[in-house]
C-alpha cells in the first residue's frame, strides 16, 4: 500500500513539474500543451519501464487513479500557479521529489518481477528520468540527464543503496523513504554547491 500511494504522489509531482516547464515556453501557453507536457512527464518513464519489463497492461492504462492524480495535479497547477511560480526553484523542487520517488518505485517493481538487482537499478533510473527526457525534448531543451548537474548519479546512488538494504533484509517500507531522501538530498546539495561530475573532454585530438 505504501508503494501504491508513493506512486500516485510521484505522478502528482511529475505532472506539476512538466506543466510548469511547459508554462515557461511561450508556444506552450495553451491549456492542452501544458496538460500534455505534464501528462507525458508523469507517465513517460513508468511506461518505458513497464514495456521493458513486459508488465502489461501498463499501469496508467489499468489504474484510473493514476489519471485522476494527473488531472488533480494539473488543476492544482492552474489554480495556484501564481503562488507556485513565486517559489524559488519550484520546477527543480517538484522534479527532484518526483525523481526520488520514482527511482525507488522502479527498482521495487523490477525486483518484484524477478529482475536481477543490477538491471533493477538501471530500470529505476529509466523510470525516474525518461519522463523528464521526453519533456525536455518536446520543449526543445537539453535533457537534464545530459547536462552537467548531478542527476542520474543521484538516482543510481539511491537505487544501489536500496537494493543493498534489501539484500541485508531491511524492510522495504523502511529502506524506501531513506533512499528517496538520499536521492533528493544529493540533488539539492549538488545544485546548491554547483557540484558536477568531470566532463568527458575529447581534447584536441585530430582524426587522420
């Protein structure tokens, strides 16, 4: 039950994140464009994860509560947009919380379906970031996973810790919140202190 409600909360935060991102684009100011971007941000990563796992029907097709959560989040964004946009780094906040939740949910669902822990970590990452990748691509932005910010690394750290805690028989209901907080904390600290992984620099090599 905990993971079910966390899934709806993650959907809620990702919808707001996508809607706010679309709102910042002049050509996305119509309601449908904003709603569609919020929708695809919310379900994109989970849909790809379920397809790779062969978990059919895909969650949002079989559970109406997911669509209800998306609609409520979109309505919330419309009703309180004047207050939300005044908050500093609002988009970052909603996106970070969504990423933290969805990473662990992706790992948990993968493990439940018999995937090995290493693959589960990758699927947790896919679950968390690919909605944002689709969102940024639609908005003609460089996806965060390809930017200099520590983004995917935070997800991987949380996913690895989660699988490790389960290996040592720590209950999932205890491990999940801890690992979600870890992911969120890494993201916040990395952005606040402008931490980043070293760039892959090709140098000045020439190709003959």
